[in-house]
């Protein structure tokens, strides 16, 4: 366990995305906290701070701030559920990121003058934010835009803590005292322990999936692992798992569908069309008929506007208020020089977003914005 966690820590330097995924799967919160304490203890350029201060700031200020931003900006659930589900996972990834980012600074502090070491603080901070981008994207399964927004705003709780550092330092000193720790253990142990259940449950679930994936006849386990990698943007691993599922069971329609979506996003239109054709042959109503929309998007990307229009119109007969499908239809109609009909499709896409339930607008809002932008370009 110790050796594996050390490898994960150093893996952050050359494979940050994959390393964050592995930390979430196999990392230890205890090791991550000890790594922060060890780096802080070795740091020679932080006078006036106790060696445990960085860990307390991360645990009590920075990570709660990131979780709050995840709830507000990323819309990943209400704050209470986000804390219960993601606190331990985010603290583990954040602590590992902080330790990795500060390791070079610690090494420099032992050989360089203090003033020169202080000049390295800004690059270290930027590198920590770079690693936090992968941490946020991995833990929240967030898109790149949302992850960038959360990381860029995560300095706000630190600035607030800096202004209130006097009372916060006093409180953190109490939190680190043996008397409080003893009290917390006896009276708040169950509540504090519940913050770690999210990471433990996730790692247990992942181990069960890996065990099931050993079975050469279990296509669903391979598919579920593929979804995990896909959410983390680890596309190569996701493709491999989906291909394993299809090799085990050619009738695994979901795996064909995801392989087609990945191929379309990567611009491999011929591969995407082959996968989607398999899906539509097996079930033309797959994923609430989204297979028709995906086929329309492939033909649209290929410049075959009439074929795209046919599939998209058939899709919208089944799901008339899907803004993504309406936007694609507008694009296809534009390609056919049917400007008035394209404008109507874009208008319907904007209306579909505006009339959707509030909890869905964050997810589908981009299609309304794109449609509105295209309407303004039409003559």
C-alpha cells in the first residue's frame, strides 16, 4: 500500500489525469495527509507557520470551498450531499496534489537561497492549480470548462481565510489540540467518519467491478468500467473497456453506442457510423432514440446534410423538445440553404431550453446559446 501510494504521488508529474483516477481508485487519505505533513515539516521557508498548518487549511478551508463551488458552479448536488459523497475523495486528491506541487520547492529550499526559493512560489501555485484541474474533473466527473471555473474560483476561500487568519489560526490551533481530538473521537466520531464513506464506498465498488471483469463472460462489468473511464476523460482506457465488452457480447448495444460517440467526438466518422449502424440494427429506440440524433450528427459532420436532416427529423418526431437535436437540425437545414426553416429550428431549440426545468438548464443550456448565436448570423 505504501509503495503504491508513493508511485501514485510521483505519477502526478507525468500523467496527472490518469494519476488522479488511480488515486481515487486506490489512494489512501492517511498517506495523502502524511505526505502533506512530511513536505511541510521539510519546508524551510515558511516561518511563523506550524508544520500542520497547510493540512489544516486544505482540510478546513480549501477543500470545503472547492466542494461549495462544485455545488454552486458545477451543479453536482446540494452542499450536504456533495460533502458526504466527495469530501474524503477531494481531500485525498487535493493533498496529493499539494504534496506533489511543493516537493520541488522543498528540494530547492535545501540548496538555494531563501529569496530565490520565494520566487518559485508563484510557479508552484500555478502547478498546484494545474493538478487541481484534474482532481476536480476526476472527483466531480465535470467537464473541462466547469473544472477550470471551479479551480479559478477556488482562491476565494483562501483569500477570505488570509483576511481572517488571526481567528482562524486560533480555531485551527484548538482543532489540532489533543483535547479536541479526544473529544471529537468520542462524541463526533460517527459524523466525522461518515465524511470518509464516499471514498471507501467508491473504492469498494471499483474493486468489485475489477473482480467481476476477470470473468471472461461478464460484458457488463467491462462496460461499467468503460463508463468510469469515460467520465474521467480517460478515453483510451474507456475505448479498451467498451471493446472488451463488445468482444464478449456483440449484442452489448450500450458499448457500441459509447464507442460510436467517442469516435464521433474524435472525428473518426467512418468508425462512428459503423458503430451507430450496429446500434440501430439492434434497437432503433436505443437511449430514448438518441441513436437517431447521433447518426444525424455524424452525417452533419460529414457534410451529408440531407441524410442528417432525415435522421434528425425522425428523431424529433419522437423527442420534439430536445435542444441538441433541434440545433443539429438547424445546422443541417442551413447546409441545405433552407434559411427560414433553420431559423425556426434554432428558435425551437432556444424555447426548449428556456422552458426546461431549472435543474436541466445547466446541462442543456449550451445548445440554446449556440442556437441563439446561429439565429443572429442568419440573413
